[in-house]
C-alpha cells in the first residue's frame, strides 16, 4: 500500500509567514491554484480513499483532489496541525520579541517542548502516527490512499519511518501542496520513497538537501 501525504495549499497566513497551527484558515487564491494543480497532477493515479484533517485548508485541498476521482473526503482529526497556542497569528519577529526564550529552546530541542498554550511536537507526531496506522487498517485491500495533512504531522511521520530524531525534523522540508510518499509492506513494514516531491534515499538525501540550499 502507498500513502500519498499531501501538505495543504497556502493560506494568507502562510504567505505572510504567520504562525498558523490549529487556527482554521481558508486557502488563499494562491493556495486554491496550488490545490488545483496538485489535483490535476494526481488525476491519473488510482486511489481507493482520500482523507483530510478537520481543518478547512486541508479539506479544501482534498476536495480539489477528489473531484478527479469521484470519492468522498473522509476526515481524520488526528492528522491536524500542531496547536501553536499563544503563538498563532504571530509573525516570526513577534515570536522572537515576545517568546525569545521559547524560540531558543525550540531551535535545539523542539520534540518535547510545550508550546505556550499549545501542544508538544512529540504529541503531534504520535497522534499522526496512530492515525496513519488506523487508516491502513480501515482499508486493508487498498493500493493507494491520499492523505491531506499539515507540516508537522507529515514531518513527524517521516521522522518516525526514517529513524530521524524528532529534534532533527529540519532535515526535511515541505512546501505547500508538496507530495510525500510512504509505502507499507507486510514483509518490510514502512518506508519513505519521496519527500517534498523528491525521491528519498538515506544515502543521498542529506547531501542533496545541502546542495539545494
């Protein structure tokens, strides 16, 4: 079984570089265009189920994908974004000014750090992982499932499968409406084949990422 993890299209807050988290924003005009493009890109792939988080930006992206496949968009709340609590709606400079100590710790040890008024990254990674496995269990005969989620849930899944410490999640980067593909095989378990539209292999990924920066 292949799971195609899609990060949702951009919202106005994404484009303004504001912390978004669990705030329920609609796609911007740019995000709608991104979702239409990714829907067109995926239109020739067979798919047995389409999932999205309960946040509008993910559901809107999934609905544009589903138009090509005559499938309903199913909701899985545990793949929603990290709740950023008091940081939501703030720009990076505002976070730096008002939550400087938190930001310094987040840069070095984000995994188990409690976001002010929000969640821990480790909690998000765990609930997203459990949700992914529930989706697989619901569709034992499926060959391809699309799951529209968010930055941190997808990064948590990728870190889990690749054995990357969650504190090192910045090893990976996800653009809006990018595709990350993971596979589950009974004999080998989970593996990652693509991240952010690029083929993934442990031997080449880090070097390739350095060259692209």
